[in-house]
């Protein structure tokens, strides 16, 4: 515990000359856990932004809360884009550092920031031109529709601030530093929580902005995070930094980012697509069924998201060791991550299984919704560790620069197995419980398929010892 606290205070320390690099040579389990601890905390903090906004908006008005929820599919694109570019940056930087190409790794940083600037220059004005009330379903209360539109437009005005710190943090993760990204996220969340009541309710000299205030606090918070990230980017003690001497226009680096970022973006969009497919099947059961699915999904995501910290730490270690040509170590890292993530998810799931009503009560006080959600929690939670297998399989491919292969596991689970499981369950067993049983079955089947795929490709990968590190 003291070691973790020391790392959170002092940040990442590069190995001294002659000192072994823990990512390439240190104990696999200890290094994975050391990298994962800040990442797990960061994942918990990431869920806090939407949660804090909803808590304050729920106290402001039901219309404001509905407006923020209604704009989610539109604003999620920014989250998906920043996550995809971040994954690509971490993957490429870690591979180059593992291969000893520090100068090219710094050039990746400069090319990544060029991509961020280009995306912001296109997306921000496009949002002003094309974001209008047509994205709001017909029949929605006009006040809610206007609030959703305002929330989305303000969010897209902050496109640069949404992309920049996340990309810089991803570059630092490729270097092996998971502490600075955590500290930046923690500060941004604290600022968001402090500003939300001021911008939403407008006490004293502050204007009362309602749902628009929640959007502005997020933009301001990520703006401050951008300043911190920019300052750290010029830290000459870092391997990855803004280095003009390293700059050289290199289209191959952009291709290296694109082959991972493009498929990763599509994979990230699999989640809202899965929710939409399941929502359509639950609609005949009424509003309470949809609300119960929403509350249960938020609970299951809160349990699942911390395990992504282990998956992302695995991506760093696999990327560097793959770049260094250490295939057998890549195998040890991957299977260690599978075990650690599955155990963590199982441990987090135990309180949910023991106290499902209390867990759902954190998201809703409606007894009817809790009653509908309890079977969802009891059936799906035991199968949820399989999502860890799916994510690790996806990150294993992405760490090696195989973006299209990395897209497959998430699409298989989210777009095919989960909705198909619900469809079959509703037809084989009457009532909503059949859908939840089918969803659990889809999770199990998708996870087992990905586990078999990972084992097969791992054996092929390790057996190809005579090939270059970029093979397979």
C-alpha cells in the first residue's frame, strides 16, 4: 500500500542506467499489478463524471436529467474517438520503445497531436452545422429536446479538450507511466464535482445554466486537464515528450495509428449499438423494463470497468515486449492478465450477488424497477468475468498493431452474442427473466469463443520464433 501511495505522490520513475526495465525484465505479476493499480483507480474515476452530473441534474429537474441522458448517444462519439486514438497511441509507442526506437516514439507523439488538432478543427464546426433537433426522437418534450441539443453542442465545442489530455495520457502510458494519467483524471473529476452545483444551480454571482451548466463544467475540467498534460509534455525527463528534434513527417506513423484507431473506434461503438438492439427487444415489455435494464447495466458496468485497467496495463507490457521480440514473455503477461482481471471482476461481483436489491437501490428508489432488475443482476453477473477475456483478447491484438483483429472480439460479444442471447431467451422462456438468462448465456458463449481464439493465436504467435517481431 505504501508503495502505491509513493507512486501516486512521485509519479513514474525511469530505470536508472544499468537498472533493468521492469516492463521488459521484471516479475510479470508484480509489474502488471503495479501498472494496473493507478489504471483501475482511473477507470473508477472515469465513471464518476457522468455519475456526478446525473446526481446534480437529478436534483435540478427531471427534464435536465432526461436531456443529458438523451444526448448520450451523440456525445458518446467523443468518448469513443478519444479512447480509440488513445489505444492506438499507447500501442504504437510501446512497440517502438520496446524495439529501442525512442526517437520514432517521440515522433509518434507529435503525429498524434497533429491528428488531435485536425480532428478538432473538423468536428467542432461540423457539430455547429449538423447538430440540430433531428437527433432527438419525435414526441420528446420540447424543453428536454432543447436541453439535449444544448448539452451536445457545448460538449462538441470542447472537442479539443476532450481529445488532447486523453491522447497525451495514452502516450505516457505507452512509456509505462500509469500514475500521471490517474492524477490528471482525479483533478479533473474533483474540479467537475466542485463546479457542477455552481454552473447548474447558479448560486450567488454564478448564472443558472441547468443542463448546459453540466456540459460547461465538463469542458472546463478537461480544459484544465489539457493544461496539465501540455505542461508535462515538455518535461525533458520523459522518454515521450514534445521534441522538435524528433519531428519528421512520416506517413507510416499515421498509418500505424490508423490501423489500430479506426477499428478500435468501431469496436467502441459496439456498446451503444448492443444497447440499442437490446432496447428494441425490451420495448414491448414497457418503460419499467427499459429502465430496469438501464439501472442494471450501469451497475454491471461499474463492476466491470475497473478490470479494463488490467487490460490496458497488459497492452503496455505486451506492446513493449512484442517490440523487443520477447514472445514467450508476451504469453506469460497475457495469461497473467486473464487470471488477474477475471479474479478482480469476480471479487467485485460478490457483493452484488449477495445484496442485489441494495446495489440496484443506489441507482433507483423505484421498487418496481428494482424487482425487475434483480433477476438481471443475479443471472448476468456470474457470466460477466467473460467480458474480461473479450477485452484482453481485443487488447492483445491491438498491442501488436492488428487493429482489425482487435475489433472482432467486442463486435462478437456486444453486437452478436448479447442481443442474440436476449432474443433466444425471450422466445424460450416467457417473461423478462428469459431475456436475462439469454444475455448471461451470450456472455458465456462469447467469452469461451474469445478464449479459444486467444489460445489458438497465442500458440501460433509463440511458435513463430524465427519471424520478425511484427509477424503474426
